[in-house]
C-alpha cells in the first residue's frame, strides 16, 4: 500500500514516517505544501495520505477537496494543530477518514492508522 | 487578555511537552515585556487575526530544541534546518491548539522562523506582551503572547 | 538465341507489371509528402516516365545494349526499331527499368526541387548514367553473351539491386547533398521535425502496387517463361515480408510506436535487397536477406537524419542501402552453380564490392558534377516562399481544395484574424466543410465583438463582478479587480465556497454556503433572502506569508439571474470597503479616545502638573521595579513578592494622595492579589499569571496618563503658579481630610513650616511618600473619633503638624499628631499572637523595640484591612524609604497625647 506524507514541517514528516515504519507501507513521497502534495498524489495515487492543514500555498483542507475529487476512496488522515471541533468536523465532512490533533504520541498515530486501514489492533 | 486565556496558553505548552516527551514543562514567573528583546537562539512567530488580533512567539535555545527533537526522532541527527523547523512546528501547534479555547475564528498564520536576536518580531504582537518562561528539564524557553 | 511466344508473352506481362510500379511510386511518394506538394510529386513521376522512355529509346538503349566498345559502352541500336518481336519486347522491358531508376529520384528530393531541374536530372539519368553502368553489368544481354566489363569479371546483379535501385538512389543522394534539407526539417536544437505525409492510405496502396510490380521486375528478369520464375516470385515476396517485419520489430520498441515509414519502407527494402540474387538463393535465405534489409533500412534512415540529409520518402535507405546489401548477399548466399561465375565466394564478394563501388563513383560522381554545374547556372531549388507555399501552387499553379482550406485555417491560427473566410468550392467535401466553417466563423465573429466589449468592461470595472453558476462555480469571465480583491489568480472554474474558505473565518463561510444554496432555491423569496446576506460586511484575512495577516472588509452584493422560475446564475458584486471602514473606525476610535482623555483629564485637572509629572516618573520607576521582580528569574519568591507588595502599596498611597482613583484602584487590586499569594507557600507561575495581568492593566493606565500629560503641554505654564510646596501642602491636607471623612473623623493639617522645593526631585518623592504614610497612619490609627476627643478635652479635629528645618547638610522633618499615641502593650500582644516571639520575650522587650514592631512588614494591629490601613505595609515601606535615602528616623509617643516622628535627611544626596 502506498503512503504520502504531507506536512509543512520536515521534522513532522520524518517523525510520521518513522512512527509508521512497522506498517510496511511504500512511501511514495513527502510534501511540504498542498500544491506539491497534489503533484505527488497525481503521479502515484497513494492509498493512504497523512495531511497537515496549516501550510503555505495551498492549505490542507483545499488539498483534501482535490484529493477527494481525484480519488474518493483515498484514506486521508488529517493531522493538525487546529483543535477546534469545527475544523475536525470540516475535515471529516470533506471525506477524511481520521483526524488526529497535534501534538500526538507515536502510539496515538499508530492506533489511528490501524483504525483507518481496518487492521485489528 | 483574561486570566483564563493566559492559563489556557500555558496549559497548551506544558501539555505539549508532556505529550511529546512524557515530562511536563514548568512555568516560570510571567512578566510584561519591556523595551528589551528577550529571545533565545530560535524563534517561531505566528500572527493572529480574526476573533483576536496580534501574535505569539515561542523562543527556545538550541539545547532545548535538540533535546526535544531527540524525543521525536530518536537518535537521528538534527541540523540547523531541523531546529528551525521544530520551533516553527511547536509555535504552530501551540497557536493551533488555542482554537479549542478561542474558536474557529481564531485565525493563525503560517509560522515564520527566525534565528538569533531579532528586533522586529514585536510588531506582530500587540502590547502588553506577556512573557511566560517555560522550563523543561532545566532548560529555559519563552512563550510570548501579545493579543488585543 | 530463340525465344518462344510464351517467353515473349511473359516478358510483355512482366514489363506491364514493372510499368505499374510507376503508379506505385507516384502513390507512395505523393502520399508520403505534404498535401501542398503532392501534385508536384505525382506530376514529376509521370513526367520522368515520359521523358525517360523517349531519351532511353533515343540514346540510352543503344549505349546499354548496343555492340560493346571494349565493355565500356554500346555503340549501336540508337533510335531502336526492329521487325522482330523479341528485341522489341526486350527494349520495352529495359525502358521501363530505366524509368524505375529515374523515378526513385523524385521521391527523395521531393518538396523542394524545381520541376525543370528535375527534368534535366531525368534526362541525365536516362541518357548517360543508367545506360553506361547498365552496359557494364548487363551489356550483351540482347546479343546473348555478356560484354560489359563488370559482367565479364563475374559481377552478378540479377534484376538490378545495384543497376536499377542503387543507381537511382546514388543520383538522388548527389542531388540531396547539393539541394539541402527542406525548410524546417532540422531544428537548431538538433531534433528532427516530422513533416507528415498527406495521404498515408494512398502510400500504402502504392507499396502494394510496387510489391505486385516486383513480380514482373524480378520474375521478368529471367527474360524467359522458365521454371525459375515461380521460385523467384515467391522469394521476392518472402524477402519483402521479412523486411517489413524486421523493420517493425526493431523500430517499434525504439520509436515507441509502429511508425508508418517502418512498414512501408521495410517492405520495399526487403524487395530491393532480394532483387540482385533472387534467382540464386533459397527461400529461407531470402527471408534472411529481407530481415537484414529491414534493419539496415531503419539504421540508415536514422544515420541520414544525423547527417542532416533530408530524404523526403526514405529512398536512400530503401534503394541504396538495401540495394548494396542485396548485391553483397549474392556472394554470401548465392548458389555458385547458378551464379556460374566460377569464382570462390570470397572472390565473388570482392567483385560484388567492386561493382558497388564503381556504381557509386560513376552514378554519384557524374550526377554531382553535372547537377552542381546546372545549379551554378540556374538554382535547382525553388525559392523559400515557393517552398513555403508548396510546389503545387508555385510550380503548377494548381491546388487542392483541402489545401486551400488548410491555408486559410493556418493563416487564421497565426494571425487571429477572425474576418478570414475559407474558399467555398462547390460540389467538393472540402468546399462544404469550408462553407460550414465560414458560417461558424461569422457567428463567432459577431459574438466575439460583443464579448470583447463585455470583457473590456470587466477588465476596467473597479468592483469585483462575476457570475456564479448553479454548482457554485465562478464563471469564465469575471472582473479583473476580483483577482486583487481575493488576492488570487485564476478564479474561473473554482467553487466560490472553496475560495471563501481561504480567507473568510469558518463560521462566516458556513453561513455563506447556506446562503448561496438558498439563493438558487427559487421557492425562497428574494426580499427575505436579500436581508440575510451574511457577506454584506465580511472580514477577510489573508495570510501574507510573513507571519502576519492582511485584513480586508469585503462587501458582497447578490442578484438572482432567473430563467423562468429557475435561478440559473447569481450576479455577484464584491467591493473592498476596507478604506471606508477603517476611516469610520478611526473616527470612532478618535472620538472614544477623546472622550476617555477628557474624562481622565477631568480627573487629573486638580493635580499640580509638576507633581503629576513627578508622580508619573515615580510610578514608572516603581512599575519597572515591580516587573523587574517578576522578571528576575531567581531568588526567593516570597521576598520578591514582599518587594512587589511594598512598591504597589507606595503607588497606591501616591495615587490616593493625588486622588487618582483609577490608578489607586488598580494598585489596590494588585496589592490584594499579592497579599493572597504571600499566603501560598510555593506560588507557581500559573498563580503569577493573574498578577501579571493586573500589573499590565496598571502599567497601561500609567502609560495612558503619561501620554495624556504629554499632550497637554499647556500644563507647563501652570506649573509655576502654585509651586511644589504649595501643592504638597494642599494635597496632603486634602488627602488627610478625605481619609478622615471615610472613618468619621475630623482632621486639620498644618504644613506651613515645610518646604521641599529646594530638594532634588529624587529626594522629594521618598520624603513625600513617607509623609503620606505618616498621614495615613495618623488618621487611621492615631486619631480618635470627635466625640472621644471631646470627652478627653481635645479639639474635635485631630491636628497634624509638619515642619521642616534645615540644619547644616541635613533637613530635619518633624511630623506630629495629637492622637492617642501608640499602645506598646497592644503591640507586644500582637507580636505574641503572630508567633514572632513568646510572651516572656515580648514583655521583656524594651519600649523602643516594641515600637520598632510597627516597621515590620505585614505587622498590623487591625483586624480587618482596607485600602488605607491594616495590611501592615505602610510603616515597613517607610522603613525601606528611610534606608534608601540614607536618612534616620526617630519617634516619640505618649499614650493619649501624641505621636511624633523626626526624620533626618542628608542633603548631600541619597545613597543608593
């Protein structure tokens, strides 16, 4: 299964990649903004995407719209510092399969991904 | 600013450290920022608009960021670029988490990150600017809040 | 040599088949070239047939098959005629061979060679080049014994791989080298532009005709209806097929597509290659020959492009390269018995190579020299303009309707001129298309002019005007100003709600989305909906990428565009009202500020300006000192709090002295909070937050007051009239009476003997602060209520006397009240109660030490504290001020009579 990691922080990208090593996902790329993310998404059509919201150029919610338009069955996990319920709801309504608030622990993200992929924990 | 809001800010920061490292940060005695610039090695600034106006910045020393980075990435080495990144992410997380208190109309900008002593960051912050010292594992850092 | 009627019939038929190849060539060549040249290519094919037939009959045939002169050329049979059937058939057969060689040239040099030049080239070919080399290889065939010098050496070229195909191609190559590539074929970056064929299906039919003609070309070269014919024709077919397959197999993966040329020229290459040895090889060998020919054709066509030799149809790879290969293959695969040369295969290969080399030197050499010469006299190439316009038009003045249509479309694409119309040739398909096209253009032109005007408006209107369709998508044409208002480009085709989400707060966006949906619901009355516009005054926030936001006030106005009862679109107008909004807010703010300032001014008006200035300076210092205590990262928290407590208390005192309640009140709030905190054993950062907040309010009140004071510079003038002393006396007196009335006491204050005016402001303030505390102390603790005083025979109003006396370098200030004096017994009891000492020690304490208790921080005898007293802070502040100024303080008291403080201040300056 192919994975795309989107976050404007390089550290977070590396952290997410590291925390998800055990899932044996094929990392097709990482992006620091929504536009770069879409390029990668179109090129590789990953099944799983982790998506930050606050990013330069194109933000995560706009990027999510595009991803859902291109391939609605994509499993998107939104990972954002925006903790207000409205943002989370918006992400889910747009088609995200999960919402994880920053900061998170390795266990939290692993469990969230497990849920999304439908793996029993 | 109200006491509740200030407390919410500080709680977000202490919880951040707790969540990421398992060790909560301690608060130092807060004070009002004067003429003096008080920043450490790396500073992330975020502009705030919408329901509140002004800005916040989080500033920390190299040592603290390296230690924090080690918690997130393990033994992978952190270059200067990564420390920039980390302080930006931290500021973003603090400001983003504050939406829980201030609501969805609390708009936060993409962070900008600066290094060394900086003179012009105050312009985003509306006085009085509250400086809250955050001590984690004996290392000092500041959260500065300046909202109308 | 006798020839049966069957032989004659077969050769006639073979000649007919070869003749058909002319049609094949014409179709391949004109099909593979562009339509603007197709007629020219076809005409050249027909022309070279006619010209070559005549010239060959006149001279060529004699040179080739006449009686040999030393094996070099023929010398008889010019203007050939004969009464016998066989020679006539032979001549016919050879003449169409010659035409084949000639026509190869036309395809290679197509699309640029002048028609007249081409005729010259054909004459040269049929007159000299072809017949002379033909004599070397085939001379004597008419007479029945080989007489050409090459043939005598053992050179074998059964049906003309070299004699016909290579000769034609060598001549083509010579012309190509001189004439150069077609315009636009090779780009400066080294890539090759494909100049697509006009009619590929016709080219394919041409190839099939050529293939069919080859039955006669090779099969007829036996010059007899022999048994060999069948095998020859089969092997010819196999080689052609193999050539096609191998070219396809190698070219398809490399070019990533089954290119048309691969199939066409692959087959032809296989056919050319088998021509030389088709009588002497086996069927499998013929396939091998074909396979190799296809590969060579592909490789050599790439090489040619690398050399920038622009062969329009691939004649060189097909006829020259495959021809050479076929000629060599005779030696490699040919059955020596059938070849009958008596040479070993290696010797045979040598002779074949010799023949090929000689052919090249002769054909290329003569053609190059002559064409070069002609080119010097008159250019063999058409002009650039003619080449661009096409040779159909330039050379023959003819055109194809489809080409005319293309020209107009091309012109239109280049110039954007919408007024151009295609020629409507009636009764042709192209003409009908042109007619329809013209109709479309007429309509479009009319609409475009209208649209142009509309776009002009959109480009210049300052408000953001656009249309929104039922899907909530922004229309393709919108006001240019909208880009600026929304800080985004390329809005056309985007969903408005998605665009709004970028800069409008979520709550507003959500309401706006509902509103937009309702706008398209015609059941909802517009008069209601109009009033619910959530974007009538919307805040927009644009992240400027520098950690900050650009804020705008936007006003959206909506109109429904209905078609019947259906709302088709919304017309939306967006205005950036930031400037107006800012202005009105500014005015409001100024008005509000003015009101606040007036109020504040009213409150401070009674204060003597210089005193106020000093108060503010002091306040500023104290506030800095307080923040300094917060800031000083280290040290005992309780001690720091105590300092803050004292400083705040002093501020409160000063503020009350000047009746600045708005500062005094804030100071008291802070003071109370500090007091609370002092009770907590280990106060942490969170508890301090509220403190910092109160402090910030106090500081901002101070800042406001200072700004106000700076504004009212008129204060300066007033400063002189009362003077500091007068003001100090006045304010102490009024403070005393205010405090007194609060506790239902009466007081009179006499400070006429006090002057501090000559002191430096640094010294004035602490002394004044000390006096303030004394007054507070006296009013609260010292004086009895008027009735008590009456009972004791005292005046109902308590008396405070303050005097100052200069002695040497000292100022001695005396403060005395006629109150009840200090009760040292009560002080001792309080000390025990507070756990400061046990009762034994308390009673043992000297009178002087007991009095000293009042200067301890937090010490008070009052049960309930208020803003004036009871917090045990006042006298401890006095103590630190005394210390700060380097003064000394003594006190005397008599129970029921008085309390007196004597303060001795050194004038040399306070020690810090």
